[in-house]
């Protein structure tokens, strides 16, 4: 009696390789050089981009404060998450770190648990200060202390919520 | 052309991100690579429409978006009968960096994973990976997508163990 085969494993035809060619299997260094040059040119816009992202975060915070709920919470998380991912590219690693702390708090607190507005504000204010003062050095002692404090406060809130 | 020069100008790439800056960043890198045919959309819903209309060759996808998430989009592409190409390579570009998130993306059917911040080298390496090292696909009762173990088909290079017992082989 034939045994059933619950797992089918197969290799589809490699249409991409047929389309783009290339034989070495390595990185296209010439294309990478062009891309690095394009990124350099783009850097002049990064200041405006991070400013836009901070504005979006402030607006999301205001929306959550006015109408706390699933939608406004999700919008706040998206704003914080975007900054967490993008700020290092825009040369603001400290902002990324604070945004990561805010994302973690929103992500780890249970859905029905109201987000502590004072701690949201502490994060948003920290991001505004770092941005306003152009703080891009991750070794800044004051900024490091601020980030550590925010991390600790988030730890406490998350721990309390899980009790 | 050098050995590693690809005809990226022949690729149709779909960039899906609800953040306009990230879309511009990714598009700038892809254009510098030589990709000409780039479609940008700001939601997974629009990505689905675009994919069905243009059948893109590669998708660069954000995870956290309003409406349908990147993960749900991947599942839709892999399993919806209306998907134009369930094998389309999907490169997930996300701020999620934990191992658990990588697992979730893998279990949804992502081909490659890029943790933000994005870099030129990482983008190139993932693009080359989907061209040069495509994964075999797996279909089980609960999953369809790229094999979640790398090199699953090629990892055993020895002789066929069951050849010595053709009766058993035939029975299976």
C-alpha cells in the first residue's frame, strides 16, 4: 500500500536567473558603487525626512491621547516602528534607540492595557530633544543615561502589566 | 560586462512600504543598481492589485503597515489561487529584528529578510541571493512557500541510501 506523502519538495524553474544573467554569483560591485554614490546624494534630504517622521510621531501621540483605542494605538506603534528602523540611516541612532524602547512598550503591553501617556510623552520628548539638538553621537553620556532610564521604565511597566 | 554584472534593467520590482522616505531610499538604491521597472505602493492591498496586474519579478516588502500586514500579504501571494506567481521572490525589509520575528517571516513564506537600517550591500546580497540561490519550495497541509531550511535539496551529497532496497523504495 502506497504511503501518503504529506510533504512535497520541489525546485521551480529559476526564471530570474534566466532573465538577468550574470554568472559569477557574486555581488555586482559596479552597481554597488553607483548605489553608494546615489545614497551620498540623498543624504542632503535625510534631515527633512527625520523631521517628517518626528512630526508623524507627535501627531500619532496626539491622536492616541485624544482617542485611545486600537486604531490610534496601531498608528502610534507604526510611527515609532518606522523611526526605529529608519533613524540610523538618517544618522540619528539615538532617536532609533528611543523609538525602539517606545515600540517595545507598545508591542509588549497587552492590547487591553492602556498605554501610559506619561511614558509615551517621555519618549516623544526625548526624540524631539535629540532631533532639535542634532545629537548624533551614540557616546553622548546624557543621551545614554536618558535611554537607559527609558528602558528601565518600560521594563517596569511591562512587568507590572504581566502580574 | 563583468562576471557578476546582472541585467537588472530586465527586472520588474515592486516596492511596498507605507513610509514614503523608505520607498524613496529603496527605489534610489534599486535604480542605481540598474533596475528601471519599479512600482511603488504604500499598502499591501495596493501591492496585491499591482502584483495581479503586472506580475512583478521581485517584491521588496515592509512588515508593519496600516491595513493588511506584510506577513498577511505573503500568505496571500503564496496561497491565493488568484496570485499570478506564488513563487515570486519576496524580500522583507523591516524594523523587526528579533529571532522570533525572523521565524514568523520565514513561516509566512518570505524568501529573504533585511533588518533595517537598509544598506547598499545588504540589498545587493539579498537580490543576488534570490537570483543565484533560490530555495526549493515546500507544500504541506499547513504551509506553502520557500523551504525553511536552506539547501534542503542539496544538503545530502552521498549515495541514495534506498537504492539497495528497491522493494522498499517501490512501496513508497
